[in-house]
C-alpha cells in the first residue's frame, strides 16, 4: 500500500516521570505530549509560559524550544519523524509552521489513547513505520490542529473541571488521584 508511504518514525517513546529540562534548537520534525504535570515552555525568543498538562506541541527543524516540568515530573510522549510526506502536511496545513506550537488538549483521553496505540506499534515493529503508525501520527496532528483552532471560550474553571473529569475517567479506582486533581484545580 503506497498511500501511507513517505514517512519514517525514527524514534518514539514514553517517559512517565520525565524530570529533565529540554532546551535546544531542533534538527528534526517531532511532536510531544505532556499528559500530566505543570509545564513551563518557550518557543524561539518568546515569553516563557506555564500551563497544566495535557499539553501538546510540534517541533520544527531549526527552531528553538524550551520545555520542562515546574512541579517535579511530567508524563512525556514523543515521536520524531522524517520523510517526504511531511511536505504534504505542510502544504495542506496539517503541520503549521506559522503558529505558536504549544496547544492545550481538552479531549485528553482520546488523544492519550492514540499515543498509546502509536507507541505500541513502534515498539512492535522497530525500524519500520507501518501504514497504521502513519495514520495514528496524522490523527494526532489533526487533533492538535483542531484543538489549536478551537475558540478559547472556556473559562479557566471549566478547563480545570474537565481535567478532573478526565483524570477520574482514566483511573476510576484511584481516589487519591482525584483528590490531587481537585486540589490542583482549587
């Protein structure tokens, strides 16, 4: 099947308790996702910002990025890729180069599930990018684009409540996690 050709996921992974800061000018195309934690981030020479996860961002070669957890650790997912398919994404607007790359993810559970599926595929077929892996990566990029275009009509309290609900849904038997999420949201 040639439809999904032209992309190679060179490496991907998941660091559930990542604590190291990242500060560099990138040489590769990538997307990142923080499922939990409080993130501090900066793009190029812009202002440093802080946000509660879930938060996703893309990485463009030649651009400078800084990101780190401001409260201990963060749940980091990443995928690095290359290939001629990226040019199609750029032309089609799926991978925008002219927008601030850090995007709050409101629909976190489906987004996390896509990440888990992508990571499992990469783990099962190291060194090969399957059509399904390409599809999942494009689906992640599409959700990031949709979330970035979503009107910011939610007031902060609504975002926090959605985050608590998301945590409750992701681990319904862990009441300690609910309490912590409740405290974080005030």
